[in-house]
C-alpha cells in the first residue's frame, strides 16, 4: 500500500519532468524543457500542499489526492474518527458514573490533596446543605465539628466516624474517608439520625429499667442478708443462701448495665482532666489485694499524668484485674505501666489457663462469656469487657487481648501521646 503511494508520488514528479525533457530535447532545448517539467511537477505538489493547508484550517471534506498527501489525509481522518469514537465512549461512561453517584442516597464529596472540595453529588447537597458555590471550599469549613476536624487531620480512616452535626437541622452523620490517586480523598456521608435515635431509645430503656430494679433489689438483698444471720431450718437456710447469691449477681448485673449505659451515652467531645496514673493504679491494686489471694504486682517505669476520666480508667483497671484474679488461677497477676513511643501502654497479665483463639474477638461483646466449666464456679455478668471497651474508646484507646491456651493472658491498651504528659 505504502509502496504504491511512493510509486505514484514518484510518477507524479517523473512524468512532467520526463515530458518536459522529451519536449525540450525534440525542440533542441533539453535544459529549458527539463526546467519547465520540474516547475510543472513543483506546481502540482504545491497545489496539493495548498489544499492540505486549507483543509487543516477548515477541517471540511478532505482534499482529493491520489499521492502522499491524500494518503496522509486519509490516515489523519481515520485517526480522528477513532479518537472521536473513544472520546464519546468515555463521555458516555463518565455520564453513567456520574448518574450512579447522583443516584446514591449517601453524600459523596471528592476532595483534593489540600482538603478542598472539587466535586459533590446532590445527596451531599441535601445532607450538608451545600450550594454550587461551595465547590472549592475547604471541607473543614463546611463540616464544622471539632470531632470531624480531629478525624480529618489525624484520623484512622479505616474506621468510619459518627458525629452530631447541626446544619439545616440537627443530624447524626457517619463519615467514611477513602484515599485515592495522589492524596485525593472521597468522603462518603450517611445520615444515621434515625438509627442513633433508636439506639438512644434502647440505651435509655435499659438505663431506666436498671435504675427501677436497683431499689427493690437492694431491699430484697437486705432482707436476705438479715435472714442469713438468723437461725433457720437447714433446708430453708440453703434456699436463703442460694437466693442471696443470685440476688448479689442480679445487683452486680444491674450495676454493670447502668455503668454501660452511662458510658454509651457520655459526651465523647470531652477529653477529661490530668491525673497521676501511678496513684490510680496503686489504689486499684491495693483494693484488689485486700480480697484477692493471688499476689498482685504493680510495675511502673515512670509516673506520668494521663488526660482522661479517672473513674472510667479505675473501672477499666479494676475490671481487668478482677478478671485476671477470677480466671487467672493462683499465679501472679501483674499490672504494668510502660512507655509505648510517646504514649503509655497499660497491661494486665495473668498466668491462668488462657483463652482459645475463637473466643478472643468476641470477648468485648455484651454478655459474651467463654462457655467453659470454670465459669459455673465464677460469677460474672459478661459485661465487664464491654464496659472496658467503651471506657477505652473515650480515651482513644483499644483493648488488645493476647492469650494462648495454657500460657496465660495479657489484656492491654495504649493511651496515645496526646493523652500522656511527663510529671
Ligand atoms: P465476666 O463478668 O463474665 O467476667 P467479662 O466481660 O469481664 O465478663 O469477661 C468475658 C469473658 O472473658 C469471661 O466470662 C471469661 O470467660 C473471659 N475472660 C476475661 N478475662 C479473662 C482472663 N484474664 N483469663 C481468661 N478468661 C478471661
């Protein structure tokens, strides 16, 4: 194909030149004949080039040319056609994606590397009350909330953030951030106001019922205690003893439920106050030591002050130590405070029988207890570790459980650097 083009192109030059030369030769002027032939060939090329030049400016019907110019124009036209087809395919695809994003009930915001909004869908407009001119604004200016700002700046994007947001109306939003491309982010915003309302109703119901049960239980347990001190027939004595045990269990269950409800509904925007962690740890250890038969050891590398809620951390340490004492056999129990980078690691270890791997991830679920014969002899509500988990969330910490069957257990958490200061 290309060879044919070159041949035609050569012929286009050779024919006028040859004819000019032949005519000049026969007239006795070969040189002027050659010049005329060459000029004619050149004029023909120029005409083709002029056509090409004009076409390149107007892009109308392509110039008709059987030589190199025509062939090149043909190639350009075909390439342009392919490009147009691809572009329109891409445009259709982009339109489909945009329609998909538009049809979502969740708000979608695309943010550039510096946090400025480059695009958002209509659900975002509805949820956050955005306007067209908000494109180009910083996302922190539009989602004004200290919790969102903290999450956006230092957050762990592997988890979603739930926070209260006041815009057109009070809402509870759930935000998930995903990074893509070079430092770009997509924010997925979901309205969970209704879910939160139902959750709050559930929490309030449990808290109310628990509060209502507290007084009658105290009265019943008081009378049962009185009965235990009295001289009763042996059969009745056994029944009273059992009732008293179950009554105490119910009371501790009710207390745990109240504590859990309190922690769940606490305002998580508060950061608490500074207090000495060594003082707190030794007071919890002393308290446990007063009734535990196991030796309890406290090791503390260095005293630091912790920013948080002292009573919540007291509950955490007390629950972990009580578990270590309850389930950890007769071996030593250790409460250890050590540095973890700039933060503080607090761990409670025991030398008990350990926990099988399949239970470990479920231990912080409410009422989850390892189904084992040991539990029948050890009282517990199954709420202790759920309380620990919630209290630690208020301190930006997570419970880590390291345990193997026959090798004891270590329950630990790390308080982040912003909650720890040297005394
Ligand atoms: P409970 O009131 O039953 O102690 P928790 O939520 O504190 O409830 O603990 C849940 C379960 O985790 C316990 O029932 C027990 O089976 C297991 N567990 C907790 N701590 C330990 C430990 N140190 N060693 C072995 N098992 C433990």
